[in-house]
């Protein structure tokens, strides 16, 4: 399932009278359990026209709805593979605005998504939700599904490296804009904030 609020009508206007943007990819990055899915769902609930939301939780929900009664750890690779195929297809497609959640800790996946966005002529805005490993693990417990401790340690190490890279002179090399927010600030973000580059305000 691709969460979509509908097409942009001709002459549609966004908040504050701005013209509806076209060709934008917003990546919401953060450790597993940091609140990325919660943020995406809240943004999509605004019902802003022409915005497509992509989250692996959608694929996991479809697997559960299909009556697959096996531990999630066994179907996780399939869920992630299906999600990645869907991401690349939608990013390459005609949707005016795509909002993607991803840990953003795997270099090869970052490169694949950025390459697809560039080929599609999309600008890329990266919003990083900076939550500690402990807070993220609490978030995993709250949703009732935790990733293996070894995987979490790898994510955390790569996350720290990512934060250092985006603080460098090249801003992480790839996105057109990078904004790092804490969880309280993430809870106040709107679609206009993340798409129009106002997330740091």
C-alpha cells in the first residue's frame, strides 16, 4: 500500500499561498523506534494534496493482514525487499511529493535512493530525527516489535557516523538540504515544514 492524499489539482496552493511543489523527495531518517512512522502518519493526516508516504510498516501490516502466522523476524527480509522495490518505483514515478521513512544508516541504500531521485529530477530534503539508542529501543518496545540487539548496535554506530557527516562541510553529500531535529521538534513538524525546507524553524 502507498499512502497518498490524492492528486494535486490544477492551480492548487499550499499553506501560506505557496504554489504546490513538484518533484520533491523528503527522507525522514532515524534509528528504528525513533518515531519516524509516527511522524509520517501525522504528516499524512494533514491531507495535503499530492503527497505520497512510504513506510515499511505498511508492507508489514499487509503481511499480517494476509494471515501469515510466522515470527516477524522470518518475514522481515521479504518485507524490506518488497518495500525497497516499491520505494524505487514510486520515487521514479510521477508523484509530486514523496515522503519516505528510513533509518538512512545503510550507505548502499542511501546511494540507491538518491540516484533514483536524481534520475527522476527530484530535489531531496533530509530530516533526521535524532533520538538516542535508549529512546529508540523504548520506542521499539512500545510498538511491540524490536530488532535484534546486534542489528541495533550497527544502526546506532552508523547513525553516529551519519550525524557527523551531515555536520561536515559537504552536509553529507547528496541531499539538497539536511535538517536534524529532536523528538519534541519532530512532533511539531508539518508537511510544509519538511517539503518547503522549513523544518529547522
